[in-house]
C-alpha cells in the first residue's frame, strides 16, 4: 500500500557542543540542524548580477535539446537546435558539470540563417562513450560584421537549491516516487529523527524533469535493519537545478565519472568563466563532482571475544574501535577535519567535533548492558559530506 511521506527539512548529523576528545554524554541527543549552506551575497553583488544583460537573443536564439537523457552505449544521440537571425560563424561545445570540455561539435563553422540542428553521439574526442553524468552545451555565434553572441546556460540558470516536500514510499514495490519540477541534481537522505543518518540513497545525482522513481529496500546503507518502520524515521529530498538544456548520459557500466576526470579528462581545458545572474547558488553546486560525495567507511574492533554464529563481533570490557576511510576515498578526504558521532541503537552515544581519520576510540563497555546492539557512526565533513556505517555488536559480561 502506498504511503505519502511529508518530507521534513532536516539533516541527520550531530550538532554537539565543541569538544576536543571523544566523550560519552548523559544528556538528550543534540538537535538536528541544517548543514546545507547556501551563499547569501551582499546587496551590492545581488543588484549587480540582476542587472546583467543576456549574452544572446538577437543573432542567436531558441536553443533547445531533443531529449533530457540518452544512452550513448546503445548508440543513442541527442540533438541541439537553435535559430540564427543571420549567417554566422558557430562554435558548439559540450562541457561536463565541472566545466571541463568534453567535445567540440562545431568549430568556427559558417552556418546559414534559420533553424539549425547538430547532433552529439555522447562520445568524447577519442570516440569514447562518456561516463554517466549531466552535460551542457555552449554556443558562440559571430556574424559577418563581427558581432558575437554567446549561449552559456551557466550564466543565467542552474544552481538554486530546493526541497521536494512530498514523496511516496511503496513498501511492496520498494520504491520512492517524487516529482522533479526541473532537471536537477538530487540528494536523498534517510535516517532517524534525533539520531543518526542511516542511508544516503541518492548522493547528488542528476535527474530529469518529471516523475522520478528510486528503488529502496527500506533498510540502512549496510542492509542490517528496516529503518522505514522505525517510528522516528525521517527522509529529506533536496535538489539544485542543472543549467538549462542539460542532458543526462547513462548506460556506461565500465567507467565512472570520477575515474574519467582523474585520468582521461584530467588535462582537458575548462570553460571560460562568465558572470552569472543566479544569486542563490547551492553550496554543493560549486563543489567538484569528483569531491562532493559521501565517503565510504570501514570499522573494525580490536580485543574482541570472537564472533557469534551470525558473525557478529563479541565485545567485553574495553575494545578499540577503529574507523577509517575506504582506500579510494583517502586521497580526497584523508586530511579533512570531521565531526564524528557514534549512536547505539539509534541513540546518540559519543562524539568528537574535531576528529581526523583514521579514528581510534577506546570503548568502555562497563556501563552497557549485555545484549546485541546496532552501532552506527556518522562522519560529517564541514562541506556536508557525510560518511555512514553501521555494525551489529554483541556485548557480554
């Protein structure tokens, strides 16, 4: 049976008083606060940007794309159309979300007046299918008298953050459905109110305009417990808009965007910077896609009493809990400072507001009753990247 979830605007991270060492608390869990900052420019900057004139519209106009998404691995293509008031020399480029040049489709080609259409096959200059991501186009038109117009959608669109306030969870089909009012980059976080973030289901991934279906088995990130049935279950869905006429490429199962940017596309030229009339950028819009994601964690226990028949670590007395970043994330997050919070059966247990990884915590179990528990750690970066990990443990006396 479908169930309507009114999404509350909350973030499942700790907001504890500053401390230098990890310490257990005997107080209520800290309040949940928003950790998705948005830039608020001063009035002079806002007014200046509002007065920017469009860079196109007389010579070059009516720019559209044929589709919102396509699968270049299946030889699908997308088309870019525009109208020219006069014959002009055209340059048409494709860029990735970090403003790196992906391909020049047309390079200073003389094009006649009227409606024009060019096709992109979803490949880079080497004929390689691009990784799954959102891409956008720029067009530079110059007529015979030397007048230039530039279509650069980043100068007037994209970046504004919004919340999706209504979504439907269907336990039978294990889906979450919601409506996107525009193309955007989506984040879905699932957790416990007053407690931990348990799962980042969608981590700032691009989505098309319209009804969206996400698949979710109702469990935490590590598939240990059903968090949907928890009476304090909460979900937030946020997004920021993509530049106008963006297209989402999908279907590449052999190459991720992060790997592509680190290797093949590492030295590609960047798009020229231009002033924008958008005044309320999401903090996440301005972060590189290669760095703005939730890191994976690993957690180990020393001085254990072995494992039970289900493979759950048996703990007694004092044990050393070690939390480290996954190997692939170390280069990006290793030297960053984190707020590290531990939760026991969803209840706030201990924290360090200025920790680094690898993080070692000597856990004194003398005040923990015998039994099986769910230990969850949230490692929160100060740019709102949150690593999540849960493990079941068994305490004996």
